[in-house]
């Protein structure tokens, strides 16, 4: 016990160290990328990786931490993407500069996330009363409804809003490496803080045994909807970044296979592991690009990697392990102290 206490780093020092390291990561890597340290192609791949990290980490809240199986995550992403795209076009964000441009980008991200969260509440209240296959089917249906509505809503409204099957075009390209990285950091930070709070413990209790959690006073419906809404919010933010990255949107992009693609990232990384979701999002986004030289065989190799991981590591790459800088620093402090005593 004494050794453990000696190695423990005070909480304010942990926060300071983490803040410094995150700041170095964000501003240092941004300066490196903007300074021409990598090609434009690599920068675009890094931006897509960041968007996929947000999608995987956010889905992990509902799938890994809550223990449910939603298959409509692409629907929330679509809501955020079209909300952000329509807003950015309406305010002519590409004509703004300085503070006004930054405020428009922040407003677009928040508006996209909030509207997706509203849809998360609307679908979550009835859907989360179901479990397993039934929940998967109803959320799958929701995702398909969103896609069909985006395709046909202009005919109902009588004016152009989403531009139907032809797609929403000429969206201001507001997505950059910097704002993607900032959104990734904030997404991971917020979800980490929620899961370390009493709300997070309640969500984990529901995953382990919903009946036991309810008998102990945990408001299961409230926390299930809360987790679902949090997941939908960040999916909407990722959708807005995606719209600002591509500059055009097609309803077919947000079909069933997109939801499956995000779910594969979560399962491959490890259900309930944020670090695993980050690692798998990086791997599954970069691997097809790395294999692009083998055009005829790259999807075969991609699929083979997934099969091998599921055979030899069925719990995912990281299981339920989560990375902790504080834990690494405490081990380092303990090691240096033991080494110092031996030297003395």
C-alpha cells in the first residue's frame, strides 16, 4: 500500500501533464502538417481518420459501454452532415474570415450535433425499450428512413433543401486538419469524463446486468437514452466535418453499409475500449489506402485481416483496455524510485 501511495501522482499534476501533452499533440502536429511536413494526400487521409475516430468512439458509447446493438449510426451522421452543409451554405461560410469564420464553424458543428442528439432522443426512447436483435432492426429502419427522407423531402416541401438524389453540392470546405484534431480530442475527453463519473458507472452497470442495476435504483431508461443521445451528438459532429471535408453529399453515402463499417471499427478495436476504437479506426482507414497499389487484391487483404483478428483475438485488438497516461507515468515514477534505491 505504501509503495502504491508513493507512486501516485496528485490529480492537479495529472491534469497539467495531460493538458501539456494534448496541447503539444494538437499544435505541434498542426504546425508540422501545415508546414508541409506531409503531402496533401496524407493530410486528407489523416482528416478522414479523425472523422472515423469520432464515429467509432461515439458508437462505442452505445455499443461497448451500454451494451446495446444500434445499427443506425450512419443516420445520425447523415442528420449532422446535411444540417451542417445546409447551414454553411446559408451563411456563406467560405466568404467569412477571422473570428466570424471561426464562429460559423463552431455554430455549424454544435447545430449538427444538437439536431442529431434530438433525433437520438426521439428514436432512443421507444427503441431502447427493446434489446438485442429487435433494437438492431429498429435502429436499422431508422437509418434507412433518414436516407429516404433526405432523398425525397424536397418534393414534399416544394422547394430545394437537400436536393434529393442529385445531392447537396457546393458546401463550403471548412474542415481542416486542425479542427478535425480538436474535435477528436474533445470527443474523447468528454466521453472519458462521462464514463469516469457516476453516470458512466450507471451505464456500465446496465451493460453488466440491467435487472440488477434497476433493482439498485439505477434509472435504466434515463441512462440508456442519455448514452444513446451522447453517441448521436458526436455522430452529428462527425457528419458536419464530413460535409465540410467533401464539399458535397449524397444520401446513398449514409446507407446500411456505412453503419456496418463504423460498427466493425468498434468490434475490431474491442467493445468498451476507447483506445481500441481509436486504433481500429486508424487501421481500417489507413489499410485500404496503404494497399491501394494492389488494387485488385486490396479488399481481399483488408477482409483477411478482419477475419484473422476475429479468429485469434475475438475480444478485439484491445479487449476492454483503455489507455491511461497517468498510469504509465505512475509506473515510470515507481520504476525510477526503485532503480534509485538500488543504486543507492
